[in-house]
């Protein structure tokens, strides 16, 4: 039987061990400085109970499914069901995307995730001058309800859940999805999925904004309010740290800025008159899984605990589900390299494993060719198979939060939480995230972090295999790449012209006028957008109508 040592005995043993280390190892002080997480947190040589001596197990960790949910929001986690395997997909026109979605479902994908092209993301129709050359290139082009109907042709919308990565035009794309489902005979009460609908992170990181911050957030709350009343199985928002991380943020910054965005949305919904326990259970989150394995796991555990505290202590949530942080994870795009792209398979597997050990609810695994192009069928199948191998072969899903109690993981979880709270407190002192964005605070922090990381890579202080070490000078690209046919743009524009000619244009103008008046009155615009979508008003027409009321955002020069 093991004897429990006192902390004093452990401390004395550690001192003796340090002497041994000094005698047996050549210690280079400069080298010691290099052992840091990607966030810059110094990592010690070894961790012991001394590093978590102040931890109260039940207060800080509890059991899975218990407040503060550090160990997971579900009591059984993956023993009951695996995470949703949701590959981010979409390219070309609706026809090509329909084929890719069916391909992935055939090979075992358990949830759909739609990627839209840049014109759609910016609320522009395919025939807009700024859309030329971009139609269908980085995702699927969607101009009208007809396009959404084609995307889901032969896919029963009451049998799948769909994530839509769309933000400022989220009201329009959600309305199209609802209308397409109704055409299949599926009522709004039976559709499930998520709209990203996170406009704040656009100003911070991704920069695909349309409206100024205040009306952009107003539209996000419109979706939350509408879905709470009419689309109960839908997650109306996916508060997103992924793009913040991809822009160069550290894990700590990603966590802090994401939670600060979430705090803003909850405050705005409550000010709208909504009860926190009515809408909070449908809030969801979206994080990156980067390459620093233990830091990512600790980040996910800290995120759950922090959000539970925020919802309970800041906003008075009473339902445990209102305190849950349910989150989707995507492996890191910026960690992928164009050099030696097959190495990306290994990177993605490690990042996906961190997401699973961190307790994600759904997961997208990037494909090895994404530093070059959108995923080919071969590459995306390997990415999906990566999730399946983790799920069915490794055994990591057999027990909940298997790294709990690790001295290092628990210390790192606490440290990340501590550093994230500092950021949140600073943002709150500025008046909240909208004011912080206007001051350029998160933007500058991310830019500084991105610069520091790149400097470390270029100076050789951080090794990227195949890029600044183990370089293959004779390397040739030997993987197939997906090429988007430029004829797709012509086909998309021709369909758009045909729809405009065949629809009832007087009815379209009537519905757009009703939308404009509702926006001017400050009403929830979702019902009016849905009415406009159903008569085949285009994405661009609806967004232009809203721009007339809300204006467009011009980012101030920060640097």
C-alpha cells in the first residue's frame, strides 16, 4: 500500500533531485529559456504535487458532468456517443458541394459543415464586380434559395445537422436553410445545426465584416432570439476563437477574447429582455487545436470552467445546461506547411487527439493539402479517417478526461485560466469588447503575438519540420490538388440571371421594402428576411437593403 508523503517530504526530495540533475546534466541557461508553451508560458523540468498544492479537487475539478465542468459537460462523454465528425466542406457551385457532402456522408461523416466562398461571406452576389474571380474558389457560392435547395438535394435535412460558417450575412443564410428545409417538408422545429453568427471576431481577426459593430451584434441577437422561439434545436451562435488563433493569437488570447465576445452577446441578449436560462443552453463555441499538445488540452479544460463561472456568477444562470460550454474544434490551419505536406497528416492527428482529450463535442480535421488548395477527395478522406482511427482504435475515448490529476496538466490549466482572466478584466475595464475593438486592443495584441512567433521561426528558436529544419531541397509536390473550374462562375451567374427573370419581382421589391422598414424600427429582422428569401430575393439584395439602414464598417488605421 502506498504511503502518502507530506508536502514537506516531497519538497525535500525535489531539492535532492535538483542536485542530481545539476550533477548529471549539462545545464545551459540559455536553453532553459526556450522551454515555453506557444503562449510563452515557461515550462519547468518536472511537476509535482507542490505545483497544485492549493487545488481543491471538488471545487476546481469536480466530476464529469458536474459544475464547474472542468472534466467535461457530460457524465459519460464518448462512452455514450463519439463527438460529431464534421468536415468543413464546400467549393465551386451548389452542385459540386452537394456531391462532396454526399461523398463525406458515404465515408462516415456524422455532421455537415458548409464553407461559403468569399463573395457570399461578404454578402455579395456572384454577379457583383468584386466577386469576379472569387466565385466558388474558397467555398460554395450561394446567391438565392435555389442554391441552398441544390446543395441539400437528396440530403434529408431532418436527419443531418449542419454547421454554417457565416457571420455578418448569417441572418440571410439561416433563412435560406430554413426555407430549403420547409421545401423538403421539414419544419423549423426539426432542423438542427449551427450558424457561426459571431460578428465580433470578424473585427478582431478574420476581417470579413460588413456592418459596424453595434448593428452587427444586433443582428446576431436577432438570430438568437428567433431561434430560441422558433428553431429550438438550432445553435444560433458559435462564439469563435478559431479565427482569432489563426490570425496569430496565443492560446491564452484565443480563450480570453472568445469568452469576452461571449460575455458581450449574453449581455446584449439579456438587455433585449431574454431570460438567460432560455437562450444560454443553445450557445456554442468554436476553438482551434494547435500543435502544442498539452497547452491545447489545458485550454479546453480552462475554457469550460471559466464559462461555467461566468454564466453562474456573472449572469445568474440556474440551469446546469446554461453553464455548459459546448464547443466544436478545428485543427490548426496555420500549423500546416506547404513544404513536405504529408507531414501535415501527423500534425493534424496530434491536434485532433488534443481536441478529443480536451473534451470537444464536434471536430473537423484539416487535410494535408490545405496549404496549397481546398482539399482533394483523397486528402479529405484521410482527414476523416484520422478522426475514425482516434475514435475506434486508440482507446482514448474509453474514459472521461483521462489526463485529470496530471500535475502538469492541472497546473497548466490553472495558469492559462489565470492569464485569461487578466485579459478579460482588462477588456471589461475598457467597457467591454465592442469598446476594446474600437480602441484596437485585441487587434494589436494579436499582431504582436503573430510577430513574435514568426520571429522565433525565422531565427530558428522554434522548429517547424520541413520549413526551418530537416529541409528537403529536392522536394517535389507529389499529391493531387483540387482545381476549381472557372466555368463554374459563368454557370452561377447564368442561374442568378434566370432566377431574377422568372421570379415575381414586384413581390421581391415589396418584401425588401418591408425588411427595410422593420430594420429602421429596430425590430427583429429574421421574419422579414425569411419572407424575402422565399420569393427568391438574392443575398446581395437583402444585404444592400440592410446596409442602407445600418451602414458599412470602415476599419480605423491602427498601425
